C-alpha cells in the first residue's frame, strides 16, 4: 500500500493548518491522485489492522439502497450511529442516492441499475457514473457525501483483453480513518461489478480533493483528536504482503446482494474471504464529529 503511505507523507509534509465544521483543526492539502492495480492483491491496509467485516457490511448496505441502520447494528457496525435521525435512518446514506437519486418531477433514478445495463450492453461506455451528491440534500445535510461520485470504465491490457476500472472522486478525505476504508470499500465494489459484468478487475483510481489529517490545536488543546502520532507510527512500520480476496461463486449478480444482509454475520463473511491478511496491530484514532 505504498500509494496510501505516500498520501500520508504528502499530507504531513505539505498540509497547512485549516479550521473546519468539527472544530478540530486539520493539516490539509489539495489534489492527491493515485491508482492501485488489483491484480497485485486486495488493497486492505497492512500497517494497521482494518475491520474487513465493517467494509463488507457497509458496502453491501450501500448497494441495497437502504437508509435504516438497524441492519448495520445487527452486524455490529456502529459507525453510522452519530448520523442517524430519531427513526434510525440516514437520509444522506450513499446507497440511498445510488439507488434513488431524486429527479425534478419527484421520481427517482436507480444509477446502479443503469450502470449494470451499460456494463452488459455497452461496456465501453464512458457514462457509467454514480453520483451521491444531490445538491438539494448535500447543501443542507449534517454529513454531505465525502466520496461524491465514482465512475466505471473499461480499458484494455497489452494483449487486448478488457479489464474494468473504477475511479473515485472524493471531496473530503480523512487520511487516518476514512481513506483506508474508502480504498478497500471501492475496491470491493470493483471486484463485485467485475464479476457482475464478467470482466476481470483492473485498476482503482482515487482523487483526494481535500486530503486532511486531524490534529491538536496550535496551543496543544484537543490533543485527543490528534491523528499525527498514529500516522507517524504507521510510516515506521514495514508494509506486509497484500491479501487475496475470494468471493463465493454464488454471488453473480446485483440481485444476489440485498438478500445477503438478512444472513447472520458469520454467513456473510464466509462469502467474502480474505486469504493471507496479516496486518500490524490496530492504531486507534478518535473521530471528529
């Protein structure tokens, strides 16, 4: 995961102190870009342990289009709790806009269904775009989408064989906490759509618009939110080999996804097996809400 560690270094070295809505300062820099070749292994960070379960459950939830967090809680995933309303729903959830993007005439558009149609009927299309940024929601939401939109794109290798690539444009990028999950989450989506379209996975491209690291105030206050020491600890650790992802052969289409969330956690995870994941110990970072 050299690409991620390089992004950490760039932000630490070039970031400027910047206030934000949380009240916790960040070291912020602009426009980091990289790509990751999935043929070299599944890009789950090894310089600290990352919860594979949380990545799988969250992204299956996104694809389902559901907004209720009861399903997440069932599987022990609590990270959306601060953003849920009194009814236990997150109206700004990514999947809600992926599957039910609001249109001016009060209808909605299922962007995932459209992408699947294109991937099957017209795989070289440049229009396989999925947006989570609906201005009517995003401009007033307590948590507008950080990963604003993503694009699937078919390319060809040196032998002329097609491969499916995915590019994520992320407007707000929490380097310590969010970005490792975003890399792995969208790489999982790439693996799934590659399977759905019967095109081998290629590269994950990532644009970080505002890449930032939460840090203590200049006067030393708010030190409990300081992510700099933990990131420096990661940079001192030697990356280990990336794991390999094995998705159960029974998962062949988009229609196979939503029923999975009704299974028990162990049953779901038995369908998404990481072989050879041997990370360094976890490093805990406090979330700035």
